């Protein structure tokens, strides 16, 4: 199975084939200034409660479908990598086996792909 860390080339491949869901765990202000296309912004401070919500409550709050525990390639990222790593560990601890960290984070994405 895939390791918990995602590289930029792998992320590009996953996104091109529609096989990843992206979660931007930076603040709303950071995400509003620019994010990876298609990412859902859930600040790391509210991620634990978000991932434990009823699906209907999650949908109402985030206007997106709640990830399922067995979904593959739930990719978390932040600005530099630290919060994304924390978010990935948190999601894994809650049973999201496909939680992964895009370690290059938005900094790498904006430099190389943006």
C-alpha cells in the first residue's frame, strides 16, 4: 500500500486521475489567498471535530461530502508541511487509513505547479 507521504509528481498523477481528495488544513485566511485547486479547507484546529461529525452535519458545514474511513488518498497539506503532518496523524488515529501528507505542502506547489 501507499506510504503516508505523497510527493509532488504522485500528487499530480492522483489529481489528474481523480483518485485523491485534498484537504487544506491552513487557516481560512491562508487558504483564501491561494490553495491547490479542488482542496477543501478545514483548519487543523477544527479537523478532529470535523472528522467525527455526522455526514449530514459535515456536508452542511463544509458543502462537501465527508470522507469515509476506508477512502484512499485523503491528502492533507498546509504551508510548510508541519500542520499537514499533524493532520495526517490525527486522521489516521481516527481510523482514516488512507490519510496521507503532501509533505512539500503549498510552498512547493506554488513554486513548481501554481
